């Protein structure tokens, strides 16, 4: 029987696949031992010195069973009602209480936000939602404003994985968050999760840091300076860095894969059509 877990807002799933060689039972045991040794440490690197060069050549292909689909953004999309009964026969709802609920803070849905900057100026936006991650018997929920928190599958709060030193102000009646950017403030730049491991990027005292965290041990197994692009964890010791600009007029690498010490594993060029502009504009 299929189940769907509906938690907070709408969770989007990003999937990454890679081709791996077949492993023997001995290989898997060796990998398990290496991971246990890695999780047992709490390594901190002040600098990263990657080896020169790229280890693997990029390989890209389309899945013949799921070929790319061209979407016409200038045409109105066909409106269809989503009938969940076509896909699921049972729904299980799990209620998560935010650990900062006593301060009037909760998980965000379609929230408005305002940023003020140390040197002056402001920016604002709307439609911000907290994220939800599922992994085995764990649920991780949160956002860059009020941190990321771990729960069990019954919705009981376990502990906080990442948080800010200074909390933004939240107006519950307007569903609006007010945050300040400055040299002394800390910010959660990004968060990704793969099974029982998380990668958090924090800006602290004008320095960006990577925190590789294991949920089972409840501790960071590596802290190091951040590097290229928006990172997303692929495995306990590899991640990708993504940096795409739709307005770029030259071809450039839009994604790299790295090991956790910063060595470049592979590079992916941007082969999307380059933008064109009229000379009169």
C-alpha cells in the first residue's frame, strides 16, 4: 500500500543519479568502516588546498524512457485538477511543533520577507516556504531564517541541526520576516540533505563555511571554508556546486562535483542556448 506524508507546504524532490561500478560485499564493508571512522572525527580545516586538475571526464545523456520535455513558457499552461487518489490510497499526516513556538515562531508558508543591509538599503520578497526532508526514520524541517530541526517519524522534536545566533523578527499577524545583513550577523546560506547527512553553508563574521553533519551521531564530521557555487550533498563525502546564469553570453562551467576536501571530481559546461539581444535595446 502506498503512502504519502504531507507535512508543511509542498516539498519538491530533487534527484541525482550517477553511474557506479558494482561493489562486492567486501567493498561495502570497507566503505562502512571508512564512514564510521569519518563520523567519529570532528575535523576542522582552516584552508583547503585542492589538487590540480579534474579527476573524471563529464558524461551526460538523456534517459530514453524519460526524454526531455519542451515547455512553452509563452503559452498558458493547461489547468488540471490533481487527483491524489490516482497515486495514493492512504495519507498520513504528521504534525511538527517548531522548537521556537513559545517565541511565536513557526514553520513558514507563503511568507513575506524583508532584508535590511548594514550599509543601507532594503529588499523584499514573498512566497517563502520552509523545507521538509525525509530520511529513514527521521524528518528534517526548517528554513534559513529560523534554522533546521530534526524530528522522528512520530513528529517528536529531537534536536536542532543548524541555527542562527540572532533570530530575525517575525510578525505572525502579517506572516512577514525581517532580517538584517551585516558583518557581525550570521546567515544560513543553504542546506541540503542526503540520507543521514546534511551540508549547511553559513556566513559568519564575513566568512562562508561548510558544515558536513551526520544525524545519527548528531555532530559535524567536517567544517571547512566554502567554495564554488550553490552546494548540494550527493554522498557523505561528495557534493556538487551549481552556478547558473541565464543571462551569461559565454559558455562556462555551470556545475562541478567535489569531494569534501575540495578536490574537483568533474566539471559540467553550460551548453544551453546563449541569450541574444537586439542592438537597438
